[in-house]
C-alpha cells in the first residue's frame, strides 16, 4: 500500500513538472551568438508548448528597451521602424540581423504570452567579433635607455574581440628577452648597445579584417635607443710631418663610438693654448694658425657625452721649424710690444749721448754783460758795459 502511494506521488510530481515545462521559450545552445563584424547574424529561439496551446503575443527587443518587432496570434511579423531593413524573422521564433555592427552587440530578449495565460522570456547575447585595431606600444621607463640599465618593458595593446594575442619581432631582439603573448609585454634586461633598433608588435585574434581595413592597424613599431659613452679617443695631426713656423696645423680628436655624439675640449698641459687658435667642440678639431715657436708643448683632448667618464688623448708638438714671415704676415702683440720697447730704449740712449756731449763741449766760466760795466743798478751797469746799448731815459709822472 505504501509502495502504491509513493508511486502515485512520484507520477504526480513528474506530471506537474512536465506540464510546467510545456509552454516555454527554448535556446539551442548556451545563449551566446558570435558573429564577425559585417556578417549576418541569426539569434536562435524555439518553443515547447503543451497540447492545444499557441503563442498569443510575441515581442523581440534589444535590451534594455529597444523594440525590434512583434507578432500577435501567429499573425504577420511586424518590424518597428528603427529596425526595418536591418532584421527579419527566421523559422519559428528566430531573428536575423543583417551586416551587424559593433553597436549591435548586446543582449536580445524574446518575450511570449501563450494562449493558456502562461508566459516566458529568454535572452541571447550577441558578441560582434572584429579584428585587432588601434595597436599601440608604450615603453617603461622609456624608449631611450642607457647601457647596463636594468630593463626596458615594451607593452603592446590593441582593440578587438576576442582579445588579441601579441607577438614581438625585431632584428636585434635579444635571445633572452621575455614575451607574454596575453599581456603583450616584451621585457629586455641588462640593456646592451646591441639591443638598439626597431621592435614590431603584431596583434591577432583570428578574426579577419573587413575589406578596406588598414593592415597596419594590426601592428605597431617603435625604435629603442641605447645610449653609451666613448671608451677611447685618438688624435691625428695635419700636416703629420714637420711643423713649420707661420703655417696652420690642425689637431683632430675622435672617439671610437658614442651615443649621443661626444663633444670635445682642448687644453695644453702646463700652459694655456696659443692665442691664435680655433677650437671646434663638435668636430673635435683645434687649428693652430700662424704657428710660432711658443706652440711647442703637449696638447690634450677630453671627449664626453655625459654618460660614463670622459676619455682623453694627448699629442706632442716637440719642435717648430723656423721660417721667414710671409709678406703681410700679422705679427703677434708680444712682438709689437718688444719692438716698441726696443725703439724707446734706443731713442733714450741717443738723447742721453747727445746731451752729454753738449755739456762736455760747453763746460767753463762765463761773464754776463751786467758784470762788464759799473752802475747803481743792473740797467745802468748794462748800459755802461755795452757801448752799443742805447741810453735809457727815465721819465717821471706827476699826479695832481
């Protein structure tokens, strides 16, 4: 008896469950539709109904509230104005969208009321897949690194559905560089100058581009610069043989290699540079013009680009062969000053000699005209002493 009652209960439960499941909207899959950009897409729906039940009213819409179409009493399919030419019914309850765009992606719902008064609704998700686009690359800490820096991380990102994976290529890509295809990172450690160059990232998600799309949208390239200082410097001289007085001598300094280029500073050991020189800090040259014997010495070039320690080189000019000055040659200020001093000394000596000779020839005692005559005063004495001297008449003036 108990067994009979249990069987009746199970049959009743199963019948109730089966009956409840009869009027329903069904989905043939997990409810997700994936369609490539520009293709047509079918949003599939179906029904299960109890015997004698029909669809009283059906409404399709894009969530949350954009109505697409409706149908009443299994009548004609009524497409709303905003979707005309973009959608049509397919099969029992499916909906076809034409040439889907990115904006078509989202949730779509079918709601149905059945003739027995029951109702149901189901949603589908439309994923619009498109090829990678707007591929960008960033560098941390930057695209300019110094030799022996710890690392540089290049990160590639792109739009696209599904999410792209990334591949890095480059002619100088170090063998030990680490790539992550999912995050798009390329990590280069212990930076060396050989790592400098172009690096290209390519994004791919298996979705083809549309006709007319730019193939370059799938890639992006950057140039990594590696800066390093010079390691050695050398000096050459032109002319390389004998240095001749009044000629021009050019000393040229160069480094093995440096990035950025080095600048150059010239000096002379234990002295200053000759006055008549031209120094080019960029080209690294020092021009000694109208060379004089005082150009003998040791010249030093210092080269640096601000990375690492400066490097130096030295060159010795041990002799300047004397030569006559060419016509119109400009004499140095020191030579002019020496010549002026020599002339002044000569003039002073000549003047002293002439004065001494004059004094020697006129040495002796002399008597003045006053001493030759007698008189009460100098005028009288002068008249008495010189018979040719005219007499002086004294006049008196009387004031009344």
